[in-house]
């Protein structure tokens, strides 16, 4: 026995020595600087904001991408969705919000304290039938809607792959907080056998976009445009199903209402409106309702003056930002910066675009202009330029991007600041400059 212990101990020494040699020979990774930590913290908070934005709209396709084990996350979310149905799932998700606080951070991983606000599941169950189940999805949805809020705190770990994501160990706990209640067995009672035929599935929307008079997707309308239309596409097809829709202004005032009949195996809805008079500049909202009057979708779009250009139809995520030479977000550049870049992250993928971009200073002087040909499908757009000489004073730089026909595509602005000048003595030590009051005292 003693000989065996000696052998193991000797092997341990060899491993320690080899580890020491490996550390001595290989390059050491420098710990992140304060600025790098701040930049990573911003990226983490933006990632969490984007994730909970998709939770809030019950986007089951986008949520799994924020987890290290995306396949397991997708299975967990799907189990919740299939267990309660589209209506109850959407009602539950629509009431979720979260606050995040980074409590520890490194170059590749960080700890985050999440405070999640959602409906109180215990209060929801108080409205269930005596056998602990709801009669149908609608009853569960109503109970979710009327339940009080509760908060749950959870600490998760995020790791940096290409982007920051929730690590595999934390995923199970976070998914349980968000969707564990919806996975409860027997939450909805099994339907009684029907003698009238197959029960019709409720409306479930998977995509929607606004179109112009040619049926092309648009980023807005002019005040005098004679027709406004939102196309809504559903996961399932329907026959002889009448859908109602309403248009309102930003204050909620009703502007127009109508119905649309989904005829023979139809999977789309046209919410068309021809205003009788010019609309004021601002926004209009379209509300889409199922046959039973339940709101199933809402979308808004801008109304622009007749002489204004309509923006390109694209939605930018909050992770879009100006970035430094290291690829991390910055909130301003120093006057002697070697590179100025903006990276835009879009909600959808785009291709076959010819983009013109221009960097200008506060006086409107063109600093750089270029073109970008987007031939492959992408959701990331990066625009950069290298200043030929340092800036001589504080100013701003504006990035303006248009399509080849002049359609506004992107606009962003950032400040340029002069570096702080520190006076030193002959030995290179900082010299304290007396304030004006002290200098005038003698």
C-alpha cells in the first residue's frame, strides 16, 4: 500500500512539473483591463435585453440561440409551448421582464444576477378547477392575465463564444424559472370527445410585414398614400375563418376597422385600409383579432411627410454599436483614434443590397465615403474608416448609410474628444495645476 501511494505521489509531481513547464513556455493571457470589462458588461446587458425582448413576444425560434446548449433550450421551450398552446404561452411570455446586474466578470465568462418579474404561478393555480387543471387554453390564459406579479432572483453564468450566451449549467435553472410552470403535467384538462368534427386551431402568427401598392415590403408610408396594408402570415391554414382588424393612432384612437375572410386553406391575412384623407405624420398601429375577439397580433409603422424619404424596412437590435479596434463597444473615440467603425445587428437576414455610406463631422465635412455590396445573406453590417490625421478638436462623427437609390438605411452618431493633457516635470512626474482660486489668492 505504501509503495502504491509513493507511485501516485510521484506521478503527481510529474504532472505538476509538466504543468509548470507548460505555463513557462506558453504565452500567458493578460487579464482584461477595466475598459474591456466595461465593454463586455455592456455586451452582456445588451444580450440579456435582446433575449428578454424575444421572450416578451414569445419568439420560440430566436430564444434558443442565446443558450450554450441551444438544442436542449429549444426542447424545453417547445415542451412549454405544446403543453399550454399558443394563446396561454403568449399571455405568459408577454408579462415577463427582467433586470440584470453583472456581479463578476472575466474575459470569457461572467456571473449575472437576474431579477425576473412574471405572473405568480401559485395565484394562477387558485383559479384552476378542483382537479387542479384548467378546462382549456382560454381559461388558463385568462388566469395568467389576471394573476398578480411575483419576482424571482437567479444567478446565472454567461460565457463568450462568438457572442455572450447563457452557459450550459445555468440554462436549466433559467429555463425552469421562465417556463417550468408551463410544463406542468395536467395543467389543461384533456378535451372532451367531439361529435361535431375536429377542433379548429387558434390563430398563431409567424411573420408579418407592411407592403406598398405594388405588394413590396415597405419601411413606412407618406401622409397622402392612398393605401396602407399589413400582411400577416399564420403557422396553420384555415377555411371560412373571419378575422377582424383595427387601425389606431399612437394615442389609441380608432381610425378604421374591417374584417378579412380566410377562405379555402388560407394561411395569410391582408389588413388593408384606404384612408379617405391624408394622414398626419406619426405612427399608426394595426391590431388583428381572432374570431372570438382575442388580440393575436399588433404592429406599427411610421407615416412620413410627402417630401420625406421612406426608410428601408429593417429593424436594428440594441447590440448594434460603435466599436474600437479590439471589436468591443465604445461610447466615444479619442481624437487620435486609429479606426472608427459601426456594427449594426439586424433582426432579420438580408442580401443583394448595394449600400452607400458616408462619415461626416459636425460641420458636415465628408471624412470618408464608400460602398458595400451585400451578396450573401447576413444580419450584420460593419462600416469603417481610418482617419488620415488626428482630429484637432472635440466634434462628432455621423455615419449615414443609404441604398443605391438613396433610401435611408442607417444613421448613427458618436462623439470625438481630445485626450486629457497632463503636465509633467523634468522627471516625468505629473505636475499638479493649482485651481484659479488658489492661483489668485496671492
